[in-house]
C-alpha cells in the first residue's frame, strides 16, 4: 500500500514556485531518501506533506486520503510526525517536559501522554537525561530530542529533515543506527540528508530532486550512479 503519494504537486511562497509538477510514491514501511542540491525544494516538499504550506496545484495523499486542505495539527493526529533541520527545544523545560508537550498538544494524547513520552525517550536513548534541561544538551542529544518529540506523537509516517547535519562521523553512525531501529518498527520514513553515504546505506529507495522536480528515483546505488545525479553534484565536462 502507498503511504504517501504526490501527484503533480506545485507549491511555493508568494509568486516564487518551489515545487514544479512533483510526483512520487512511498510504500508503507519504506525508508525513502531524498537528495538534491540546496534550494531544490526538499524541505518545501516536507512542508507540503506536513501542512505548513498548501499546494497550489496537484494533490498530496497519505494512505489514500487527500491532505491538501488539512492543517498541520490534524495531519499530526492522523499519523504524520516530523523533525526540523535546526532543533529548537523549549530550553527552559526538561527533556521529558519537551517530549510530553509533543504527546499532549501535538498528538492530542492527554490521558496517555506521559507513557508515550517515556517510550519515545527510551527509543532515542534519552531516558537517563529526562530531567536535564534541554538547553544543556549537546547537539547530538538535541537531535535525539527532536526525534523523540516526533516519536511521541505516534507517527505512522516520520519525516526526517537532516537529522545528521552537523554531527561528527561517530555521531552520524549513532543516528543511523537509531533510525534503523525505527525502521524495524515499521515506520514509513521520508529522510532528507546531504550525507550521500548515509543515503546509500540507510534507505530502501532514493529520489533526487532538482528545481522542484523528481529527476530520478530508484535503488540508492543506481540513483547515485546515474548521469543526471553526477551532473547535479559534479557538474558537466564541457571539454
């Protein structure tokens, strides 16, 4: 079953169009990687899927439900969770309180919010730091907290926006292992990352975007070996 479908989606900010006739499908349980040059529309695609920008053309579907007119909080409550490129926790609140807020207000799980929050902290390895102020966390732990807040909403579809950006090689490996555990729990994951090695080793399929379009998709190794991706990342030889 398709978890996510983009059909000929146009989207932008004011008069500036970012997504141009974007189409792709993500199968339930799949880890779907998205690469492309800066400014190609990757984050705008996530914004269109999570409801922070509305398409001006085409349709976005999740599990056969058309999402175009649903606000972000409704999308969260039907199972779309996401992280952001730059973690912005409530720095004066504890790690647990940050995740509890996501479960309570994001997912609307008031009665069981504490148990959802605790489970998310266990999954991300932050349970021993639950009482620490989030403003005191390292970058890696802030990234984990960002992921924990998304997981506390019990997402069926998890959107990851550069969760490994700024991390060391060792920290990146730890984040890949963490996402791999989520894969085992059968989340559907759409993952944007600039680290090509991460995308090669940790995804089932890969899409490359350019100028708001899907220019190629397929097995990660095949996508990275394609001429169009080499041109986008390495340029062309005019001689």
